[in-house]
């Protein structure tokens, strides 16, 4: 999940990261997220990843409690 999807897509395309667009597959029935407005890319070792501004919690309106994860620090 990113703050600015258009800017992130532009950065990935500028870095020549393969972008999966104009998919020739037949359209699928919309699920609980509607049309799922995310961009799909291919990373190292052909790992596919999505870029989106909206997480699943917001997309499906589940109102699940979210936790903010922070790195562990060694405060002595």
C-alpha cells in the first residue's frame, strides 16, 4: 500500500520494472472489492506484486481494528 499510487507507478515504470497492463484474460466477476483499482508489477524472480492506495480493510469496509507497526528500538 502506498500514499501516492500514480507517483509510485511512474517511479516503477521509470526503473523499468515490468508492469502488467492490458491483460488479455477474460473479465472476471467483480468481488467484494469491486474492480480492485490496483496496479500489478513483476519483481525479481517473477514475484508479482500490487501497488494500491487502498488496503483490504478499507476496500471491503470490514472496520477491523488496525495496528500501527513500529520498528523495535534498543532504548537503554
